[in-house]
């Protein structure tokens, strides 16, 4: 009998014997069998005719059966009336020798016969185990061994079935009890999660509600070289910080620079050291603000001062001008109840909490960002800097939201034409059936496009095409999408318009005066990013070496896995109470191991097909071209026309100064154009394809990052980085500064948004380069900041905007990937790409000296 055969009659008879038997722990096998005269096939047991001769040949002592206890392994003969027949002896079989020896033929397959059929008598299937070592010299044993094995195995099967019936009942009860406990534990954890989050939200809401807005009204004033402004603050008692906002015709983007015309702000404080003596005034801070030649502009600057004591504060503002005149200013002050270290600690705890919610997937990432924003606003209210509703709304970057919304509408209409299916088939044909060649091609195209377009726009266009392509080729879209978004972030760092941090850097007027314009920035970064791309492709192949790229496995592998599961389950159900049952279980497990080896061999062959050329790719292409065609050519022409105009306007906005439209406006106008040309009546269908969760996530993320910036988290990171650079010896300072700025920017951009971090670090690096004690060139620091901020976005899922957009679109199509799935691939790529970028910057600026 082959193990693959399923004999229904045998199974039914075994079930019948199992139902007619009950386990007994007090009697032997003979009592168990004899107590059930109705049991089928029990009357087939009889004495062996040559038994006495066999015993005599073996030299065994004879003893009556009734004079000794009958063990569970003894064979008892019954008469026709099911009474015990006396046996003058007991025969011991050396079954250990029988079952310990293995077959010499080790070439097992899934069709290898395990147990052979010996005989079938009166409807009872008996299996005899053949082994050449199990022989005797007596002829009577040759004639009766098979018959004795039938009877012995029948009794053993009846005993094992009786035991298994009881053990399976207890096993079912144990499984039900374990499932009940697991379900109960899940309910408890869910209750604790909901209760904890609700209490947290209530506490944050109460904190945000009980603290009023402490913002003071603006005070208008005018200063000149002859007249200064003085102000005394006597209510500074329970506060730790003083925040001062000053508005006037200041020079933008330059701080702490003394020019020919400037405003000097002096903050001084007195302390009652000795009673009945005059208060001794002591200057604490000097704040200089350079003035612009255009007196009509208004620039608001903010600075926070930490006061050493709680005495009276004196504020003195004076103007230093070359010509007589006055300078109009506006000022307001605000008290904060926590020092900078405490605020940074609170901000760090909030940021870590948000990441815990996202990493462990306790809640959706959009809700996690909203909870973090609420906690940050409550913390600001507690320290005395509660923002108003208008201020919170101003923190949201509506240009980014408008860009996302407009492009989502364009892509939703574009998908109705069948263009994405058509592009998927063309990409498969161009790769000639090689999957890895196709993935490499997609990543390369995404990197090139993101160098000239915004990487968010690139992923909005590429994600639907990739998903459809993977569905056609039966691939898992998640790994392909993660690879594409990684190279999108890498390619966006090559030019000045590819990534938002680069746009912020090039748009600074002070940097442009230093010669860091579009051409200089792009020429320097392009060489380094090309080296990063060349190294990243082999490393990506190494990361995906054992990844399951195919979404579904072949039917033969699925069937083989199911067969292994069945045999393993059968072996687990055998209760090894006797040696023969243990032997059968061992044989079954050997069968399972053999099938597992065969499965691993087939899986290796299957995974090798990923990098090999599909021999039938031409036939597959013909079938795919018949199924996936352009469905609406007229709508396709309209979509291509509008999308071409939108992309052209994106380029003109970057290079032509006469275009006064931001990226958000261009995307919104393009969406309106296409809605009119396409004559859309089912407007709800288009709105349902918009990723509202992604838009809300970005809005909450903008509020969270601005709140953390007001808690001095980003300023603290920049100041600590500058302090570390200053303590390095001068001959090693440039190399250490490049390494430190790049890795701090990369790690910070992977956990917080790189846009506010870049905007905060630029003035810090400018002041560091202008410090005569530091003596560092400006360009290597800025290039290190750009390289780290752009490449660091690959570290985590929320490190870059393109990552979140890609994850949102994939989730809408049913292929969402988690934070850890992206982290396992993105973070190693970030480490390798940043290392290559660091080596390039060190060679270019330290070895070659490319600093001018």
C-alpha cells in the first residue's frame, strides 16, 4: 500500500472499531478484547498450530497463562466463544531489531511505498512489515509469521485506536481552551489599548483647554541713534524663559551678523543681592539684527532667552545708523514655564511615542500623527506657548497638499484609459521576460524622472503602473514599490529641483551670493548621486536575494506543502505508547523529511527562475496584449495633453522666473482642466480614489513637526552639532564636520520631516562657516546637509513624503506594507547610500579641495 492511497473502507472500519472500544487502565489487552464480543474480526484470532514447536526450538520456558499477569504487549488467543485459551508459553519478539534497521534504498519520493500489503482476510486489511533481518531457522516460523503479524497488529491497532480516541478528545478540549484563553487575552489587550488611548486623549484635551493663549499684543515703536527704547518686566517670577518677537526691516536669512546698520537688543536682569542696597544691573544677552536697505519690508524674527534668576528684566533697543533717521519696529514678549532642556525632553518623548504607535501598528499612521500633534499642542499650552487656531492652520503646508490632491485627481482619471495596463505590458516586453531586468529598469526610470520632477509626483505616476504590472506578471507589488521609492529619493537628490530640501537650499539668497546656484549645486550633487546609484543596484539585488517576489506559487509547490502538512499531522496524532507505534511514527516523520527536502529543491528552482529569462515570454506577451489594451483613446489623448502641460509648467516654474504659479496651483489647475475635458459626471467615483488618509496624515505631520520645532527640538540638534564640530582640532575639523553633518542630517531626516530640519540647519551652518574661530568653508557643509537630508528619507516609512504617498496608494489597491517591512529594506539602503555619499564628499573636499 502506498502512503498516498486513501482507502475509504479501511478508514471506515477503523472508525467503527474506535467507536466500539473504550479504554481501560486496569486490564490487559485480552480483557479489553474479550469484553466486546461484538467487535468485528476478533473471532479471527486463533492459536498457532506450530506454537509448541516454535517455543521448543527457541528454548523458552513454558508456563501457564493463568499463572501470571498478562502484559499489554502479550498476544492472547481467544476461542470462538471469546474465552481465553491456555497457552503454555510466551514468545518474545525482537522488534527493536526489526524497526531499528532502515531500508537500504534511500531514494525516497512522494510515491515511495512505506508499508506493503500482506493480506486481506474477511474485509480486514493487515499490513506486514518486511525486513530481511527478521528471520529464523525454523520452517514453521516462515509459514506462520505473516499470520501472527496480522493478529498481533490487529490487537495493537485496537489498543492504539482506543488510546487515540481518548487522547484526541483531550487534545480537542485543550485546543479549545487555549483558543478561548487567546481570544480572552486579545479582548483584554484591545480594551487596554482603547482605554489607554482614550485617557491620553482626554488628558491632552484638558491640558490644552485649561491654559489660555498667553500671547501679548504687538507693541509699535521707533528707535534711532539718539533715542532708544527701554522696557521693564517685573512680572517674570514663575517663568524660566523669555521669548521675544521683533519685526522690522531686517536682512532675511542672516542672523547674528554685524553690518554697518543694525539694531542692538540688550536683555539685562537685576537681582536683590543685599537688602537696602541699590539693585545692580547686569547685561545678560546682546542680540544684533542687521538692517536692510529697504525700510518698507517687515521681517519677524524670534529668539528665546533663558534667564538666570527671577529678578526684574530690562529690555533696551537701540539703532546704529550711518545717517540720521528712525527705524519703525514691532515687538511682543511671552513667558515660558519650562526651560529648553525640559522642552526638548518632552518633544523627544512625543516623537518616540508616535513612532511606537506606527512601528507596532497599534493604530493607523494617520491617527498616530494626529495623536502626536495633539500631545505636542498640549505640551506647548502647558509651557505657556499655546498657539491659536489661526497659527496652527498656518503651520500646514497647503502647497504640498494641493500638489498631492491635484495629481491624485489626474491619476484617477488617467487610470480609466487603460494606459497603465498598456505600459505594464510594454515594460515586460522590453525586459524580454527577465523579472530583475524589469525591476532595474523601473527603478532607473523612477530615479531619472525624480531628478527633474518632484519625487512625490513621480511616485503618484509610477505607483499605479507598477501595481498593474505586478498583477499581470503575478508578482508581489510591495517589494517592487519599496525599491522604486528608494531610488526615487536617491534620484531626487541629484538636482536642485528633485527634492524639497534641495529647493530650500537653492532658494536662499545668502547661498546664491556665495555661488551656490542651480548649476553649481546640480553639477556637484549629480556626480555623487551617480556613484550612489551604481553601488545601490547591486546592494538592492543582495537585499532581495531570498525575497519572495512572486505573489503566488505554482500549483505543484502548493500541493506538496499541503501533502507535507497532512503527513506531519498524521504523525503527530500517533501516540507512541508501544514500540511498533513509535516505529510507524518514525517512518512517517522520515517521509515528511524526504518531502521537505524535495520541497526545498523545487523552491530553489522556482526562485532561480526570477533572474532567468522566461522562454515563453513571447507567447505571454501576445496573450497580455490581447487582454490589456487602451480602452478609451480619446480620453487618453486628453489626459496626455493635460499631463504634458502640467509637467512643462513644473519645469518652467523651476527655470523661468516669469511664472508666478507654485507647484500646488499648477496641479490644481491641471485637475480642473482635465475634469472639464473628460466631462466627468460621476464625480464621487473620482473623489473616492483620492487618498484622503494620506492628505490628513501630511496635515497632522506638518502640525506635529512645527510644534516640535517650537519645543526647540530641531534647534537643539543643530546647536549640539555645531558644538561638537567646534571641539575638534583644526586639521581634522573639515572631515569631521562633513561626516557629522551628513549622518546627523540622515538620521534626523529619517525620523522627522526633512523640510523643517533643513530650514533650521541652514542658518546654523552659515553662522558656523562665518565664525573666525572655526574656519570652515560653507559649501562642504551645505552639500553634506543636502546629501544627508535627501538620502536619509529612505530610513523609515515617514522619512520622506514619497514614501507615505506610495504606501497610501498601495494600501488602497490592497497591497499595503507596514513600517517594519519598509524599514528592513530602506534602512540598509540608507546606510549604504550615505556611506558612498560621505566618501565622495571627503574625497572631493578634503583630498581634492573642491571648496570654491
